[in-house]
C-alpha cells in the first residue's frame, strides 16, 4: 500500500507537470516608452523553438498583425523595429496551439521626455526604479514624478526608487522635466504569488453501496486581488482572450493545456484517486482520506491525510480557505 501511494503521488505530479511551453515577451531596451525613431527589439523567449511562437500586435489602425506584415523585421524569435508614433500599441507572442504570452503596452512619443518603467508586472516586495529622461540632454536632470495625476516626489537626478513595492503602489505614472516637457503615462502593475489548492477527498457516500467509493473533486484558485487604486489607461488595443465558464477557475500550472486535454486530465485524476483509496473490509468504519496539492508559482506540495478534516497550515500562512464535501473538509491556510 505504501509503494502504491508513492506511485500514485508521483503520477499525480507528472500529470500536473504536463503543460505546453509558455513564451515570455521581453523588450530591449527594457522600457514601455520610446522616442520616435528609437530601435527596439522584442523577443519571444521560450524553451522549445518548435512551438512556433509569432509576435503580434494591436494598434489604433491594425489588429492582430504579425511581425514582418508591414512592420518590424523578423530575426529568429525576435522582431527588430525602428519605432514611429503609429507603432504604439499592445504586443504579445502567440503560438499555433492558441496560448498567448504576457502582453506589453508600448508607447512611442514625438515629445522630448519619456519615463522608463518596468515593462512586466512587479512582484510585491521588490524595489522599482523609474527614470525620467530626455532625448538629447543628459538623463540626470531634476525631475518630478507623478502617480495617478498627483505629485509624489521631486528628484534632483532624474530617477526615483520605490522600495518594497506593494499593491498600493500600482497605478499610472508619469514624469516632468522643467523646460523639456512631460512624459506619457505608463501603468505599473504589482503582483503577488499565485496560490492554488487542489483537494481530493475520498469517502464512503451514505447514499451509495458500501463497496462504492465516491470521489469529491474540488478545485479552487486561491488568489485575492484588491481593486486598483485608480483606473488603468483606457485602450482598445487588447488582444483576444478566451473567457472561462462562470464559476470555474483554471489553475496556473494547467492554464496552457487545451480544453480537451484538460477534461481528460481531470478524468484521469479522479480515476487515479479512486484507485489509490484504501478500501477497508466490510463492517469496519471507513476513514476519509484527503489529498491536498498546493501549488505556489512553480512549486508543488502534496500531503495525504487519513482524517475527516485535513488541515495543511505548515506550508501556507498568508492565505486561508476551506471547502466541505460530504464527510471530508480540506483547508489550505
């Protein structure tokens, strides 16, 4: 039984690890704002070059056009662009199978001041440096920095560091250099760890035959996202996204798996849990078994409890949630 349980857990891990490669769009130089005629390189970074990732964009005049189709010069998995005002828009990588990468909003200005800020979302607790620079003069001129239209700081050297960012630092930023002008605005997103808890509860259902084991499958994405302190900049250039059914959340580690594969995976998991449950002889009281799988970013934790109520507090302390299914309650907190 012990060896069987180990094999079951290993198989569960292997199933949860079955994802398609996910590309990440990077921008060089790392900035979301550029001057007209700047040279910019966008790259789809991924593990498997055969995945067939294509760089696409939405602008005010074009929708879902790819690099080389009237703009940019393809260079392997990268796209080199000499930017003009018309190149402002949303960029992303897209594969033949359908998944898309992170989206990047690039702004090209004909003015003389830009704000260099993080292109990708910033993790809570990290330090963020903003740089206010001009096109022709040194980038160490005194600058004023604004968040959501309000002055937050004046810096003598043109750069400002926000230490240990939190959700409250999320917002719309811009800067101003006296005598040179004001930069466009850029939205800075702050994110935290993604916590997901899968709870597999196996118990004897009161309405079922004594020898029939009913499996309770509970899936919930445990994330809490506070409302933004201000509204992100309006845009009509978002790439197409698919909307999941109401009340259903796809966990991060499975988000890139196709719908058919996802259904097959769920069926396999349910069948596996049913097979892994130890059935006691008739006449004996059956103890519910709760298998908890906790996923935090790229880490997977697994615990198996032979108790009506499974509490797994040793791993996660910052989130709490509980579900009740039949005789089995699982909590990740």
